[in-house]
């Protein structure tokens, strides 16, 4: 953004009108996230992890060479192969948006546009056409979220659990209290044990493991929170990641380095505790239903 700030400062010095022709970044990011599918999000996360913990040797780059248009274009194409929806929103849509805004400003007089290198090809192509067939308002709207199956399941699980408990109490009355207690006990043990196991596999602190065990039975009934978050908070408090841990993320070369890095360990505790809780939920629900329906 240094070139943008310099352009703004120079324009102010010379009394030239300034027009911010790019789209609001919050809208861009919301559109990108909404339009991404589950597979794309997983792929993008995987590529990010590979970059963060990859064992490739560091390379020296010539910044002037990287600014060459053919190199930038190949980088954009590679990005598009990993996350086409994101590339469409971050690059293609903004090319149209910016080109349209530039053409609108051109009607008022001469225009000097300062844009990012990754947008030069696309914007130039539209400007040469002399017009851009795009509805600016449509590009400023965040699409409604598609039906999220995972979220629907997350809300269905507590609904099913509560429904089974209520059904047992209604059909059997006070005589079913022992059965209800058994259902809660098994739910607690299965959910907690598998979440705690996940935290343990991530080499979490004993108190982090205990936190995962105690939190999982409750967080599994509340889609807004997750056991791994609580385990992660405890892990971060007890084993505070250092600046060195962050600096060494891109220098991890062995399993030992991977396991001993506190940042990686923290992420592993969070992820595996959540995974264990999820598995525990799907293991426990059929068992709970079976107990509830038993005579």
C-alpha cells in the first residue's frame, strides 16, 4: 500500500482530486468467504499449513523480477487453481469494479490510476474495451449464505439429545430418572474421553487434557463454542508460545521440530480436542438413543 499512500500525498500537495476506486475490503473478504465451498476452504487451509510448516529451503527472490507481468500472471493462475472462488472475488471482480470506477471518473477529466501489480492486466483489458458491463451495486452485496449442512447437524444434535431426554421423562415419568442419569453419564464419558484423548495426542498439558474432558460434553450441545477452544486457552496460558516459536514456523525440518514448537502444539491441541469431541458426539448419540428407547 506504500504506492497508494505516496499517490495520495502527492495528489494532496498538488490539489488534485482523489477517488478511492477499489471496493471496501470487508465486502471483498465476506464475498470471498461466502462463495468458497468446503473443499476450497480445506484446500486453502492445507496450502497455508504447508507454507507455515514446510521443510523447503529458504530462497532469495529478486523483487524486480517478481514484479514482471508474466511472473505475476503465473502466480495469479496458480492461486486460481488452488482457490478459484477466492481468485474470482479478490482479482477478477475487483478488476471489473476498479475499471468501471476509473471509466466513471474519466468522464470528469483526466485520470491517473495507481493499482496493484496483480490487477494491471485485467484492468487494462477492460479499459481498452472502453466500457465495463457490470452492475457496481451487485458487486457490493454479500451473497446470502448457502445452506450449511455442518451447522444444521450441529444444531440438530442438541435438539435430538434433548428430545430423547424429554421423551423418556414423558413416557416413563419419575421412574425413568435412573435411565436419564445413565444417558447423561455415558454422554459425558464418551464425549469427554475422546476429546481429552485428542488433546493428549496433540501433546497437550495435563490440565489442557482435563479441560477438554470437562468441556466437551457441554460444548457438544452448544454449536457456538468448542471444547478445543477452552483446551487451547489453558494450553496457551500454561505453555506460552514465544517469539522464537513463531519465527521457527517456516524452518521446521523434522518431526521433533514440529512436535516441540509451542505454536504448532497449541494448534494441534485445539484441532484434535475438537476432532475428538466431534467423534465422541457421533459415537455417543446412537448409544444415548438406544438407552432411551430400551424398555
